[in-house]
C-alpha cells in the first residue's frame, strides 16, 4: 500500500448517486449527507488508484469513516462505513505526522 497522505482540506463540489446512498445506508447505516462535512476538514487519502478512485479517512462528530471516492471535476462518494481500528490508527498517525 502506498503511504497515506493528508489531503487538501476543502472539496467544494461533492456528489453521489442516490442509489449508492440508499444501498450504503441499508448495508452500513451511513448516509452520505451525514458525512460529507468531513471533507471540509483535513482528511487522509489511501489506496489511490489510476482511475481517480481512492479511500478517504475522515472524521465527523468524533467518528472516523472509511469513504470510497472518485475524483474528477467533482468529488463523488461511492461508499462509506465506520472505519476499522486499522484505518483509525492510520488516520490519527497520518494527521499527527503532518503537524
């Protein structure tokens, strides 16, 4: 896995498919609109792919989320779940190294 890195703290245009949002809420109990504010704060990108997809680790109301995204003209959320303990450790370690 490539080394995680701190992402820019602002994404002005975030969108998603309502089908993906509904499916995600049923599977992981996470609605995309409830986590999109996490992109306005520093967050961590991991698993960056050539096709523009990546995983973002972000915090909303003291909960860390693992969010599958695609970057293009806007940021598209594909799936989101509460982060695993490994992802939480990566998030905190990466943010502490950027200070």
